């Protein structure tokens, strides 16, 4: 994995954790925003991992 991809993975984990914390502290509609932020962070991290393995398969 390249260093830039690792940086983006770390940033997406931070975004996901901020989303979970926002969802836990919210009382109204911000709960949905926090869960959406968590989903975005998790899906972005998974797409980075998928891109890494797709590049490995293409190199073979």
C-alpha cells in the first residue's frame, strides 16, 4: 500500500469515529448526520482497500 492510501485510510477512520461520536451525542436530526458520516468513512475506507487489491490483481 502506498503512503498516500494509508493516510486516506487513517483520515476515513477518523471521519467514521467523529460520526459515531456525533451520533452518540445528538438528540435530534444530527443523529442521522452522524450515522451518515460514519457510513461515509467506512465505505471510503473499504473502497481504498478494494482499490489496493484491484491494482494488485491488475499487476499480475
